[in-house]
């Protein structure tokens, strides 16, 4: 377990950052990027309301050396990326159909404020699921975001509550 995750887990257990996550992530890869020990972590996230869809989210995990060097112990950069694909038969449960969609995943990138968030939006006109990864805190005046889509056109999709019109 990385120092970052260990630290955030300890804070959550202590009650400092206890937040219920809509979905759980499973780390499936970790790539070292420099001699300081900084890593890019790759997590697989399953949508809790849509089976058969998996999103892979990447984020930067700073090392202890980098934290000492830069003097900022409590946060990681907001850079992230997302790619979502159909990984099985798609079954859609009770999802939010508004333009804002709904949050399906959240992970802390700092002790308190900064969060990596994944929102799902259903584009009814184009029959497409949209997944947006973004930071909950703006960095350097620019929102860092990434988007992935899953077209449902010509796919065998089961809607538990009936397909929206």
C-alpha cells in the first residue's frame, strides 16, 4: 500500500476523513515514473448501478521523497485520466437521468478538500453513457478533467426500470 493510501486510510479510521464512497476501486496497476518514487496508479472502478461497465482511472501518487522536497505532505496533483468500456452484458439499474448525472466514485487526493470524482451522465438523445473524471478542487486556475463514453446503440442492454424515452 502506498504511503498516500496508508495515510488516507489512517485518517479515515481516525474519523478525520470518513466519507462513504459510492463505488470501490481496485488498484490494477502502478507504474513508477521517476527516481523519486512517484507513481501513476491505475484503478478499476465498477459502476454500482450499471453492471457490465468498468472504468479505469489513473492518478499520480507522490512519493515521500517528493513530499519532503516540495514541502506539501497532504495532497497529490489533480492530473487524472479515465477510460470506460463494456466488460460484460450491460444491465442498467436506477440511474439519475438529469443533465448533471450522478457521482459514481470519489477518492481523496488530499487530507481534506481535494477529491478525484467520477460522474456518470446518460445522454438520452445519443443513447450513450458518459463518464467524467475531474478534481473537486481547481488547480492553477484550470479544471483538470477527462471524459469517456460508452455508446449503447445496437447493444443488448437491460434496463431494470424500463428504457427512458
